[in-house]
């Protein structure tokens, strides 16, 4: 058992403090305050939504002192004589939560302390099986987007709709439409108790569902496949289960969102070389390990669709990278989604990114680039620059993914182009470009074909679909116009680089 005094001591006064009452009482669990079901409140009750001392006093009077050790409220709602009098009469301690602490953060922090003493938390799949045993029916736990978060055993004995839901980990769209048309979702959103859902398709079994809430926020729902409407003990068990699942969902959301937020901030610092880079790498868990920066951009015009798709990409990339390696982070900077992926080399990181882009399909057009691998925290910003430049190069072709190593020559030329080199007006390519513009010729194309064929006239002529004699004549014209000796390696190198730079600038 965890005593309230230990929770307060471990978390400190910056998070919460006991305003009044016995701090030595034991806290075995956390529950959310539900004015319609005070009998279910137990342990430390989170008074989300209580905004003043009078509301706190009313809540204290309705709670069972034998079951409730403490009521946590947002400061300063727990202060004042009216609260002190109500608390003294019940023996329930009143704890004030600092204004800067998010409820989900408090839940995470306190739940960890309680779980450590109780032997660890349950996961959603374990909860699903426990709920199924109580209601004597297979259940699923779903999020507001109809995705299956967990399911119990026994699904094979239900119906085709439930089996498809479990296998696809999402409620089929045909079922979503039918349920929406019958008003089930609207009833779930507005009703506090379970809702009986008749069969939506012939041959399907009915369902009983209950919304999972934290205050006014719907976190998800629990669905039980039933032959007859639940009643009595089974109905009460499903309603009580919603509160337990709410706590678990809040806890998991807090873990995910808090970790992702902190990880994103640390990654942003590394990408921009802001602050103590070694400490940021250590806190991310990548100190001394080779990592690659991966960058993803949407090929969509600016607007609402782009914004919505960008949020989906952030979530999807974060999940994809975490499945590959738990030590990762994702952040969005300047419309680019960056991820930090521990990988031995660029090839390994590229394989991960290719799989992500392939899974995104054609509905979410993406370009994705991989920067160089580095074990130096200062090198992470360099890897980001690699990824950015790869993304720029990918705009010109049909490829959707590439690594810096695979495009190293193009990267070198791109960075030369960025320097805006002031080449002389009598450079070979410049002279030919002016000549072509004035005479409607294509000597520049002849020069490029010659250089790419390494002087092989037959091969170069074939690329332009002209006779070798015609090609030799054009080479002579290049010498006449420019005065350049194409047999000089330095002349050929300068001309080839100039041609590539002009292509990159166009």
C-alpha cells in the first residue's frame, strides 16, 4: 500500500500538497470523480472539473470516507473554511494540485507510485479479459477513431463483423456508417451508462457498449457481443469497467504524450544545435550510438488537407520508428517531420523508411530522405542537413526515398549550387548557352552527351539519335564557338560540373 504522505513527499510541493486531513491514509488506487456514481469512488479521487470550495465541499459530503482516502482538486479550490469543515467531518484528506500540472501528468506520476507498491499495472488486454469474464461476453476496447486498442479472448465465437474488426484492428467502415445512421454514436457520446445496440446486419449479434470518459472527454468505448441485453450485475460490471479503462487510457496517453513531447523537444535541440547536445543525446538514450536523421515531407499543397495529413504522418512515423527501435524521437520543424533512428548505417535506416513510405500508400504522397549515420551529438544537425538536401533532390524525379550516401555526388553539386558560384562569362557552358539561344541550336546538349559518354562518339551520337559524322561536326562547332580544347581533362571537368549546377538551379 502507498501512503498519501509518501506520494506528496516523493512528488514534492511543486506538484501537490495536502491542504487538510490525514496524510497517513493508504492509497490503493486512483479513481475519477463521477457525481452520478459516488459509490464507485475509491482511494485518491481526482476531482477533475471541481472549480470552487463550495463544489469541493459538496463532493466531500457525497464520498464514502471508508473507501476514499483523499480528494485531489486544482488549486485554490481546496482552500478555505468551507472545505476544511467538510473534510474534518468526513476524514477525507484534500490535496491541491498545482496549476502548472496537467491532470494526465499527475495521474501518470501517482499511478506509477501506486503500481510499484501493488506489483505493477495491468495492460489493456488484461483488462479486456477481466471485463469479458465479468460480463460473460467477448469485449473490445476501442478509441474514438474506431481503432481496436485491445480485445478479450472468445472473439472467434461471435460473428463476422466482430472477427473482421479484431483482425483489421478497426471497425469496418460499413459498420461505422450503419451505426452512425442509427444514432448509436450520438447516444454513446451523450449517455453516461451502457447502451444496447441491436444487430446492424442480418445474422449479426447485438452489442452492449459504454463510453469511456475522463470528465467531458470521451477517450474511447467498450463493446461487448451479447445474445441478450445485459442486466443486473453484468450491466453494473460493464459500467464500472469504463472507469477502470479510463484510468488506464489516461495513463497510457500520459506516458506516450509526455514521452513524445519531451523526446521531440530534445530532438529539436539536437537538430538545431541548441543547448547541451551531449546531455540531450544522453536523455534520449542515444549517447555513443550511431543514429541517422530521417526526414519526411508531404507532396500536398498548403491547406487544411495538408495540415491534417501532417499530423497523421507525425503519429504514424513515431509509431513506425518505435516498433523498429524503442529509443527514437519525432518532431516537426518547418513542415518537415524528422525522426531520429538508431541505425548502424544509412542503408539500414533507409530500409526502415522505405517500408514506412510503402505503407503510407498513394493516398498520402510522401518524400523521405536519410542523413548520414553519426555517433557524435554535434553531427546530428549535419545528418539533418543531409536529409533536407536529399528531400530537395527527390523533388526532381520519381523516387520517393533515398539516402545521402546514394546521392552523394548530387549532394556535393547541390551544395556547390547553393554557393552561387560566380563563374566567368567566357566559361564553355555559358558561351554555348548564349550561342544556342541566339541561333536555335543545341550545342550544349551535344557537349553534355559527349562528356557523359566519356568521349565515345558512337555512343554519344546514339543518345542524340544522329549519325556519328554529324556528331563530330557538332564537336568541331563547339571548338570553333568556345575555343576550348575538349581533350583537356580540366576543361571537361569544369564543363561537366557547370552543366550539373545549371540543371540543379533550374
